[in-house]
C-alpha cells in the first residue's frame, strides 16, 4: 500500500523489505500556510556565526579544513571492513552497525558547526584510490550517519548520488537534473538539510565549487535591495518537481524562497534553485500557473549577482569531502570539461542528510520537520538504492 503524504512515520509501519532501516524519505512539500510570514516579521539584520564574509575564510583554510589523521582513517577502515563482512545492505547502514568510537566526538562537534555555525567544512585525505569505490562508499555513508539520516535524492531512490556528466542535455531543464551534466550550476540549495560531496575524480578543467553564507547575502539585500528580499519572502514561487512526482502530487510546489523557522527567535531559512523555478514554462505557457513576474526575474538575477560578490571559492581534490548546510549556505559550481578517455570523468559521490528538528535540526515550516528522513526526493514507495556509480 502506498503511504500517504502527511502521516508521521511513527504512526505507520514502514515495510522493512523496501526500506531496510525502517525509515522512508518524506520528500518535498509546500510549507504549512500558517508558517509563512509577511516581510515585516523578518529581521532587519542577521547576526551570529552563520553570517560570514569570504574574507574571513579565503586565506585561512585551516578554519574550515580538517585533514583526516591516520588514526581516524584507520577507525573508518575498520568499521567499513566489519560492515562488509557482515553483509548488511548499504541502504541499512546506521550508527549502530558502523561504530566510530573516537571520530564520533569530532563529528558531533562538526554537526553543530554545520547546523548552527558557519555551515560548511572540507575534509581532506579520504583514501578513495586505495579503498576503491565500494569501501569508500561504505566509509563515506557510515561517516555521514553521524551527521544525519541519508535520504533519497531522486525518483530512483538513490541514497548515494553520483555527480557526473552523463551526456544529458542541460537545456532540457524541465526533465534533466543538472548534476547529471557538465553545465554550470547557479547558486542554489539542495533538497536536504546537509549535502556531502566526496571527490573520486576531478575534471580536466572547471567543476570548481563556490559557496556563500545566505545570511550574509540576506544582510546585503536588506541594506541594498529590500524590495528584492521582500519578493523572496512571498509565497509566489513555483518550484518544479521535474517529473519526480508521487501519485496525487502536483508537478510543482508553490512556496517562498526565504522563510522563517517556527517558534521563538526564528532563524531565516533559504531554499532556492533557479533551474527549478525557470523550468516551468510548460505549465505557464499553458496558463496553468502564472509566469515569473518582472519582479521575480529581477529578484533571481539580483540574488545570483549578490552571491557572486560574496562567494568563497573552493576546489575539491581527489579524497576531499565537502559538507554544507543547505539551511543557510548556498552553493554553485563552474561548468567543466572532462578528460578524454581512458582518464576517468569528474565524479563526486553525493550524500543528502536529514537532521530532524527533535535531534537538533532547524524548525522547518513543513509538516515533516520531526521526521528522521525529512526532505529529499521520494516518489511513491520507490526503494532506496546505493549504486556504486552513476546509472
Ligand atoms: Fe547542489
């Protein structure tokens, strides 16, 4: 039986033969209307550790980089070997079957810094070449379980994503996910609380990473273009599901771009991807939804331009893992060109991790804020899979 959309998972039984860890990704939803607030309720300025300028970090990589120690790699290696010996499906990985007695302390601190601090970190020295894709994927997913619950990233149930150019046409933006192309990505957030990228192979050129504190961007806009900020807080934006739609769902979600958390002292939460907003002409041309207004088009251009002024540039080397918090960091990547065969193409393994509200995550304005696997992309009862390469 297909599970309906708005049932807390505690009230229903999740079929273990489909979802080995007993948890199902909840997917994307419009916000609850009572949690959409007028612009006047938003702060005039955001302060605290989530607000940062690139100058603070550009020449100080030690503030955001952690080189894995030999002992940490050994701990990950032992846990991954044991997991392999136990023949547990990768989609069943959890803290309990992937023990990290020492590294877990550091990961716990990192999780706080991701959720409530600057919102990003770069790990270096994951031995992907020595371990190969299978063991690397297990160690990476196992490490990820200490930051959040992995969620499905597409309609096929991929909980281990592969960012790779599959030759799909990036101009077909209503059906093609840009991570499967070599096209540039504008500043956006992924559909999860945390996103991880593990670099397996680099491109010949390009494919470099940029990130911004969306709270700093907010402050810049509040000073320079409050009209743009106001447009971004209005629930007038349609986001495409790009066909990754469960039975009974609309093909798009009507929502705002900038929200407030629920409860006391709400933080500003940003959820944005211009590709998903621009791809809906098949519905606006047919008169089903309104086209973007002039104010919306200007808002998305000003947002992108502002991000470009305050971005931190980062290059992922083989064996690097970047983790970002989508709540208050936006990211982009440059277009790239792959090496000619037989040199492997650019390949990043991607994790989308969920951090439910009752485990320290943000108080989101969605019905599933307390669900362990909140967010992500789930189509009907598609089972999770963790392929070792793009498919
Ligand atoms: Fe992304």
